[in-house]
């Protein structure tokens, strides 16, 4: 059993959040529409999730952290999605997000896009996750579906997760086109919430599609660094960066402010059905980019296995 800490977020109404996000996003995008809608059927393309929605007891889970990867990797830090769901007393939870792939299974380091319906008393678990690695043949970006090769529910080192009952229901729809400001889509929403809610932390998660344009992503190398990485510059020299094309399905988790749990404030990974994916940084085609997202505020934060020794680099 890992150490588990719990915190209750400030949970604004969906209607209130619509106004707040609309105001903030319009400073950063040419065309913005935020509204409350019924969650679309997420079993359909392009999502192809194992559940219909992201509603029902929404919560955020942060497991481990960057200090288990940097300056040097701690290979003891391996986890299992079904055990995580049990630790937060939420068996059967649908979990989305961003994390480090299970090197213990893959034999390499890679980016992980968890899409897991965890097991419950009535149903076995379903793994729809993806992982992105450096293609050993040409050094390019290689995205694969995890369950095509592996049967476990592992991940490693760190993850930022959004969990729910996977139900249909009301969600916040965000449409944004034409980036005019300096912030990426997720950072803009997070900073908007921080500015509006101040010292009342609000956490959100869900899924969004980049429908048009290209984005910059990174993928970690297959080998962990043997020499200590001790700054953002070291980390950026170690990572591999790519420009990849829409459509991309993204899985963001973001918190307006850290209430003292050493959180990674935002983390977004993306996958596609054309073999590309990775850790989302920002769009590289601001004039043509189009975002369409569905989000919910989380009720509770669970902080699992927080590193005892920490630092602030490597969190972009």
C-alpha cells in the first residue's frame, strides 16, 4: 500500500466555469465557444474509449512524480492501475491521463497514455492505453496500442490521472480556434482558473481533440539517463522533440494551484489513429489550429506515493 493523501477541491458549477473559461480563453484564441453539453459517446471515433463518458465522481490522482525519474531513475517505482483504483476506494473507475510507460514490461522508457477501465466485482478490467516510443528503426515517433502486445495494467514513476465512473452526463465543451496568445490550450485554461479562483484550488480533466494543425510533442529516450539530469536544459537535451499532425486525442489533467502536495500542475499526453503521439507542449500552427474538448471539475485529489525529496525542474 502506497501513502495516500486526500484533498477536497473547490468545485464551481459547470455554468460558472463556462463563463470563467470563456473570458480567459478569448484572450488567447481568436474564436472561443464554451458551453454545457451532454458528453458525446466516447466509445466512438476518434476517442474509442471503453466507456461512454467522463461523468460520475470525477477525481484527480497524482502518482509518484518527476523526482522518481530525475536526476536519476528510481526503478523501484512501479505501479498498477487496478491497485491505484483500490487505493482510492474506486474499483471499476475509468482512468485517463498522462504518465510514464511501464518500463518493467516494455523493457524501455516511453510516454504513456492511460485509457483504463479498472476491474470491479462485476467486470474485468479493460486496457485501451497507448504508448509512444522512439522508433528504433528510424529515430521517429512510434505510437502503439498497449493491449495489442501486453496484458497487464502497469505504469511507472509518475502519472497524472483523471478518474470517473465513465458515465454519460453534462460536461463543459470548449471549442477554440486560431491561437493569438502565448499559452497552449491547457495552460490557458489552468491560468484562467488560477487567476479567477486564487487560493481555492480547482482541478479539471477530460479529453480534447486537436482537429486541425500540428503540435510539438516530446518522447523520452528508450534508455534512462546514466548521468544525472539536474536542470530543465539537461532534460530538454535528453528528450526527443517531434512535430506531429492532427487529428490527435489528448488527455489533460490540470490543477489551478498546488495546495501543498508537490503537484505537477498540468500534464497532457496525446495519441492518434495514424501512429503518432507523445507529451503535448503546444501547437506549431497557431493560425489553423482547432481544439474541441470535454472537461469536468474534479471533486477530490488523491496524492499517492509523493516523493520525499523533490525539485521543480523537468515538469513542462
